[in-house]
């Protein structure tokens, strides 16, 4: 005998899937909040790196000006010593100040290179020149100019807070999802089978069966597994809420 069968099972009603769908939508919103927080953090780090470069540039310019001034003092002390109007101590003190300033200039140059390297890591390529802000640039004041308003807005709109709030809602949906395991599931089922064979009493026979219908399954006993998962989901929800 030979036989062939084909069966199809299509879920019609799964209460847990509604919670899973809502969790997926919330997860997308949560990831968008993570992306927005990363973009905000990147903008802040770029701005900090940029202003650190400007500060380092100004410090180097100042130290180079001091180096030129102290070098003039050293030359003056050297000439005065040669003509006898100054002592060797004055010349040596001027030399020490000049050497110290030159060391500070070298340190400032290294610091500037480090700051530029940090900026390069963020923007992707090493800038040939970092321009300072325009002298006449007017930066707008924060609006509103009230610390309490910003604190209140941060408690509601801060991306970390938004992520936590969405995580709380996802955990809440998980409770509904685990509770749904106690409810029946409905499936549409269809099957078709065909067989043929032969025997001494019936030389050749062919049989084909087709069926379609709804199948309802209800959990009767799970050994406490569903109750345990519900309790776990409640505990995780409390954790997310806290």
C-alpha cells in the first residue's frame, strides 16, 4: 500500500500574540529613544572636543607670547651682564624662566595634538585647521531661562527616562502575555490524505479523505508553570517600575 497526507494548521486566535505585538511596537520606540540619546551624546562630545581644541590653541598662543617676552628679558639680562650692569645670577634666572616657558610651550603643543586627535576620532578625519568662533557671534540664551523648568522637562523627556518608561510598559505587557497562557487557542486545521493498495480480497483500492475545521485547545494542568511565569513577570515589572 502507498499513502500521502497533507495537513495545514493556521492559528486563528492567540491572545498572547496581541501582547507580543504591542511589545514589539514598544521595543521599536525604545530603540528610537536609544538612537536619539546616542545622537545627542555624540553632538555633546563633538562640541566638548571642539571647545577643548580652542582652549588648547589659546593656551599655546599665550605661552608663545610669554616665551617671546621672556626671551627678550633673557637677551637684556645677557647684555647687561656683558657690560657689567647685571650679575650672572640675573642672567641665569632669566635663562631658567626661558627654559621653563619653553617646556610649557612644548607641553601645550602636545596637549593641542591630543585634543585634535580626540576631535578626529569623533568627526572621522583630522581637520587641517580648527576655526574659532566669530568674534561678533551672539549665542542665544536658554529658553526658558529657569532651572526648575529644565529639571521638570528632564524628568519627563530625558531619553534615559523615556527608555525606562517604555521598559516598564513592556514588562507590564509581559504579565498579560503570561496570563494569556490560561486562555484557549483556536486554530483552523485542514488535512487531505490519499492511499491506494491491493489485497487478495480487493485487487485495487483508492481512498481519499479531506477535512477542515476549527481546533480549540485549553490548558488543563501545567504543574504550576503558568503561575510561576506570571509571578516572575510581576516581579520583573516591579523591578522595571522601580
